[in-house]
């Protein structure tokens, strides 16, 4: 199936569809293979027509085009320049850390349950003022909550985490700890933050790190943690479903960040991510399709980071095929794209990313009928001169 998708993607990328017979043959092959492998039938028309035709219920006709904003930027002087970027371009949204990658709550909450964890850092000193400024500049605010990667809570409550045989909290190679998705107390803790963010005025809650640690299937037997008979996939999709039901009365949408490659494989069982099961319970799915995240051979490319247009296009072909089974219930697709240089890949495996490379990704999404996207730069230094069409 993947090979056929690669051929189709390469054929589309080549320019005009000069040979409709070849095009039709590839599509028919994909339909037959999908029926064999998944017991479902892909609609050929849906792959040729604009697949992203949902209106944004929160923002009218405006497609969401946003940037990632750290709590330090949101609560500091850099906010002014980021607001200016949005004022002067078609960008209209900010994804702001309210619970960051370490597990710190980034604003001065008054909730006793949250204060008890000692996780409040107050990088955003006045969250009410921030929300007022965002509204004044017509910014669509999204609250990013890093869920199961949480070194702060893991150290505070080892019983909610994964521990080594000697009782110490397990850490990955980057000295990060995770909390246990099997623990419903962890669910409620994160939803308490999400509900408060909604009450503060955020229109969307974006859950990140909705998964087990990478490579968990190789280390789980050596760790001690509470678990049930449910699979990791069912636990993760169960959290997302529960979260959406809990947040629905507050009038906010729910989105989830997910590995881009999850759309290209049957399921990522090791970390508990199933693209379709998660997508069933969200309003927006945000696959992280950074070209630097794909290794050699993906989408029939030697070095995906050097081919931003082709990589994004290939990733979208897989995404549409994966979501086809959901029909009209499929969520809005709003991918994360790359506005950074992945120099850590080593010589020959990356290229510097600037205006041309960022534009190529946006153009690829546009050509595939995807109007929404989010730009990631960990330092919030975004490339100038890009046409955010």
C-alpha cells in the first residue's frame, strides 16, 4: 500500500497529470490494496477533490494558521514582535504553553489542586492581560498542554509514573520522565488545567505528548507501574475521548498533536498512538510532519529534510488515506510544519531552512487542499517574507 501511495505522490508531484490512464491505474491499485488490508474502500473522488472543506466553527471562514509560542515569549517582551508578525501577515493564531514540556504550569493558577503539585512557574505573570491583548489583535488562542511527558509530576508523585526496580523514577536519554497514562488521576490533573484554560478564554485545547515514552515496548518489562488489561492504544484513545466529553460543555475544541508517521503505519502500538482512533475523538488532528522527522526512504525520498515539498505532500496523501474511513466525521487536518534547521541530523542529511523551505511546505499543503497549519520553532524565531496563503 505504501509503495503505491509513494508512486501516486511522485506522479502528482511531477506536475500536470498528462496521462490520466496512469493516474487512474494507481488510484485503482490503492483502492484494491486498501480493501484487502483494511477491509474498507477508499473513495477515489475524495483523493482528487479538496479534502479540507470544513468550516471553522470558532472563527467563521478563517482557516487557522498559527505559530508556537513559549510561555516565556507569551509573558515577555517578545510577544510584541510576534503580535506584529500576525498583524502583518495571514497568520492568525498562537499555540501557547500553559503546561510545558517539563510539566510546569506557566501561569499563576489559584486552583489548590494544581498548586499542591509545586508545578506553578508563573512565566505568564498576568494571564488575563495576555488574553485581552490576544483578543485585541484578533488572535485565535490555543492552549498547549503537554500531557504524559511530565518530569515535575513524576518526581512529586512516583506512584503516578514509571519506576526502576530500585524505586527511582525512570528517565529517558534526555533526562525526561513520563507519567503513567493508565492512571486516571493523571487524566484528571491535566483536565483540571485544560478546564481552567478554557475558562480563561482559550478557544481550543491542544494536547501534546498524548502517548507512552518512545520505545516503551522495549523497556516496559523492566519498569514498575500500574496497568490494566487494556492495551496502550485503547488507554491513549480512551483519554482523548474522555477529555473531549469533559471539555465539550465549556465550548472549546480539542486538538491532539501526533507523530506524522502514525498516518503511514497501521498503528504505533509501542507508544499507544493509533491515528484513526485518536482522530475519532478530536475536532482537529495535528500530525507533526516536519521533513526532518522522516528518515531516508520515506515517500521514496533519499533525504526527506532536503525535499520539504515532496515530504509534506507524501505525508498528506497518507493522512487522507488513513482518515478516509471516518468520512464526514473526520477532524480538521492542521499539520505542524518545520520552521527550523535540523542540523543535528548531520552533514548531508539536512539543509538550512529559510523562506524557500517554509514556503515549499505551505505550497504543498495548499496543493493538497489543506489550508490550516502551525509553524514550529522552539525559540519562536519565525522566517520573514513567507507568503502565508
